[in-house]
C-alpha cells in the first residue's frame, strides 16, 4: 500500500485523491497543439482579410494593394491549414480550408486554356512595355520586336527622348507606322505597327495619354488601344477609380473587334478588372492558360510579384495561344508578349 501511495504521489493526484497519470510527452504534445491552434487562428485571420476583400470587392486604402498579391495569398493560405491539422482541430481545419479553396478557384483558370484553334498559324503578335519615364533600353525593346516578330507594340511612359532612342535603334524600320503621344514624365503613350493604319487617334478621358489605331488582321478590322490608367494610392484611390471607370466607358461594347494593351495598374483580382471582363474582354494570360506571369516590379526585387500589364481582346476571332514576359534593362516592368492565332 505504501508503494502504491508513493506511485500515486509521483504521478500526481488531485485534491480528491484521484490519480492523474499524465506523462511528460503527453504534456508536451498538448502544449504544441495549443501553440498550433493559436498559430492557425492568427494566420487564418491574416489571410482572411485579402480573401474577404477579393470576394466582396471591398478595396479601401492599403487593402487594394493586398488584393494585388492574391496569388501569393493563395500560398499563404496553406499555413493556417497546416497549423490546424497539427493542432488536430477539425473546426479550425475546415475554417482554414475555405479561404484556400476560394483562392485556388480564383487562380485555377490561369493554368487551363479552353481556347480551341483551327491551327497553329500566327495571326498577330502584340507586345506592351512600360518604358519607366522613358528610361527603358531602346536597343533591348527593338531586339525583342525583332526576335519575337512583334506586329504591334504598345509603349507606356513614352517620352520624346525615348521616341528618339527607339528611332535610332531601328524601331521605325521594323514598324514604320505609328500613333505617338510622347510627353515628359509618365503620361506619354504610343503604338507602333508593322502594317499600315486604317486610322489612328489620341483618346481622352484618362490622366495619361491613350491612343488607338485601326488595322486589318486576317481580313478582320481590329481597333487597338494602348492605355495606362493611374495606380491606386496607399490611402486615396480617387484617381485610380476615375481612370478605371473612364477605361470601362472607353471600352464598352461597340461594333467590331477590339484589342487593348498596356500597364493597367490593376490585377485580375481587382474589382475594376473584373468589370472589364464583364464587358466581354478576355485577358491573354488567362485565355492561353499561361499561369501566373507577374510583371512588376522588375529589377527592384528578386522577381516581379504582381501582374498589372495586360493584353485583352473582345469580339474577335483572335485567341491568345502563348504569352511570355521579357526583362528590358531600365524598365521596372517586364514586357508582355502575346501570340494570337485565328479561331475557326
């Protein structure tokens, strides 16, 4: 009996004399599960903010910047799921899986293409590059045009000096037709084409210049716009909102095929971009199933983190079959090059 009492005391008995036999390993396991529960709850709360914003279109202040990082939020959503499973909490696991499932559903279309083409013949290649206050390397831009056999080139933040540099690099020899509205700073925009223009014009309504050209592609008239809406501020989105509304107004459905290229300063997860898609515009990266192709910032970080440069098409037999990005020295955006085939 004395040995039994001593054993009970060693294992720990409560005040009522009931034995509490808990090994040190069990206590440690419970402690780790408690830590995992807290980690799951905290990380779940963190990722829920951008997920809720993406779901509802609620984008005040810095939230709009968080929404632009949704592909990375998708990866982050794995963290609370892992912690919840370590904690062996069924309720936490279910709660953590829900935002992950939403994020996967939102990004999945980028990795699958539903486009069916009648052949592999290239109908049109389009490229867009933000020249970064006219500092982009003109020789590299012209090399890209030649290497990729680009038919139409859109340049944002086009300055008079950049126009001169592109001319000296031989762009006008490769693409002799253009509509240019070069300005000092970041508001200039231009379009170059390999083939003659049916018409061209400068388009108002946005804070930066927008230009339009009309060409014929495989017997089909095509209106091409180069645009550069303003970016959202950290707290004030009034100019961004105004430009995105003006862009939607500019691109409202009209007779004929339309292609729009440029630095949109918005990602496919922003409400304003989804408003453009609601007009029937199809993003080339999405259409081609090319995956996540971030374009900004180029050269400031080990890799770009957001995809804000786009090429979109509507009411056209053209379908994007491949896309790629190109790093241009001096530019803080990667160029986006899209190859279109004709849908039959």
